[in-house]
C-alpha cells in the first residue's frame, strides 16, 4: 500500500508540473534560429571599447535553413521612407519628398496622395515614418512624422489625417505634436511612429546632430533625442513616467537618444524596441523601459567622425541604460519589425532591421532579451534598406532609398 501511494504521489507531482508548464502564459517557445556560424562582422572596429556583457556586439552568425526568396515588386518609388500594410494587403508608402503612394502586391503604384502638409525634404528631412490607426478599417486614420520648417528652423513633427474613400487624398490633416526647440539643422530627425499595446502613439525624435542641440538629448525640458508617448490628439499619454526635474515635459517616455530611426513593438511581450544611429561606431538596439535614460551623449560605443572621443569617452555609467546590442563599425539601422508567424520557422519573433550603410537586412535572434545570433540578408542587392514591415500575408516587405519595394517570404 505504501508503495502504491508513493507511485501515485510521484505521478501526481509529474502531472502537476506538466499542467503547470502548459498553462504558463509567460512561457514562450523559442524556435531553432538556424545554423550557427562565425560572427558576420569581420571588419576592424573603430574603437578598442569593450562590451558591457558577452553577446552585446558581434554575436554568433546565423544562417536560415528554410528556403526563402526576395522579389522586387516595384522599382518605381522615389526615396521611400516608411511602409505599412493596409487591411487588404496593399502597401502604403511614404516618400521623402512629401507624398504617399499605395502599392499593390503585383507592383502597381498609385498616383501621389494629396492633402499632406508641406515637408522640408532637405538633408535627412522629409515625409518619414507612418502608422495606421488600430481602427483604420472603420475610421481610415493615418499618423505620420515629418520634418517641418517653422520659425527658428526645422523640427520633427507629427500629423494625422483621414485617407479619403477614393484613396486620392488625406482629409483634415492636422499637426498634433512638435518636438521643440526648432533648429536650422536638417539632420537627425528620428522619425518613426507606432501604436503601443495601450492604443497610444510612440514617436522617436533625433537630437538634430549639431553640437548646439546634442546636449538636449539629456534635457527633460526639450523634445529632442527622445521617445515620446502621446494620445491620438497629441496630448501626453496617461501613465507616462514622471521625470522629477522642474519643467520636465509630460510626453517624455525615454531620453538620451541620438538619431533613432527604428521602432518596433514585440507583440509577445508588449515591449517597444528601438534602433538608433551612433557616430563612428555605436549603432544601438535598445529595449525601452519607461523613464529610462539611454545615455547619449554621455556614454556611447562610438567616436566622433573626426576620430576624437565623444565627451569623456566612456561607455558605462550608473543610471544610464546599456544597449541590448551595438555595432562597430556601423550598419546604420533604420526601420524595423518583429517577425510574427511561422512561415519561416527560424524567424519567429526575430527582429528584422533595415541597414542603410550596411546595405542589407539585419536578422537578430533574441532570447531572454539578449541577441543570440545575427544574419545579414539581401547583402548582394546593393541597396540601402530604409524600412521593413510584415504584411497581412505573413511576408516581409522592405523599401530602399533607391526606390525598390521587396517581398521576402518562404519559397
């Protein structure tokens, strides 16, 4: 009898553990990311700076085992900057000069959509990132970031408007947010935008590059070099972190960014990830935590273009966040997205990033918020990849500065 009770007890424990695991909502299976290779970066770094932890840079390389292909849907775009999928599967694209186009999956490009407020396309400015309202199917609202010429110079601004029923115009366009102060610089606007899991807008702004504005990335009274979180009407979003300095802007979510051109929502965790350009070296991938300071220009893994140190030349300081991953030399990370679905099983919940100077698409496999492998896709295409998104069909779609729209999917 004691022996039987012992067996029953053991079986009950096993069943309890099994049931507990199967019901654990926080448990996420991590698919095999592919064949491990040597690190993909082999060029000499710009600095001798040491990473803060293993795997923070030059992670092991990866090779996707599932056969996939990349097709050019169209080469008829002009300096596209942002791309998002419409509910019916067509792609809505912003073009730097100041207009939007709709592209079908067969490559037909619409006429320019009118009604968009004037942009200043000089330098790195123009019509930048965009996103669709979560209720787009019923309200047809679009939100976008652009460089706006105002008194005192230029600034990163956010606007919204309704796509007309005939899809020829944006109706009722209105600017809902401006990142102050303005400055004559035409560089480092940031420019990505998305909806978070609570239905509020998250926007990245650059610090405008010049030495006059660079320190404002650390100022909580300025909108430069920040990630901001606002409502659909441009007001500070409920639940934003509180920065204690007098005059702190209530729309601030994180501070200390240089030129953040990538934002992506991890739909599994609800967390927002960000890509930002470093100077010579020090391109970063960051996992955003409300109220945190990501260090620029106090800490960086890069150096000035002149070869001099940035500030004191330090990479770590208490109270300042470390990047999840960084590159030296740079790849110039731009738009990015997490891969949802399993058409290519190795890619599940991987982060895909358009690389400009790198001229490829970065794939990062991530486990427990650390990069465990990196792959470079489409490196032979000779294209500056500006943005990437996942379509309603499960494929990835990427636009390049040279005007191409790619579809990337399982063969």
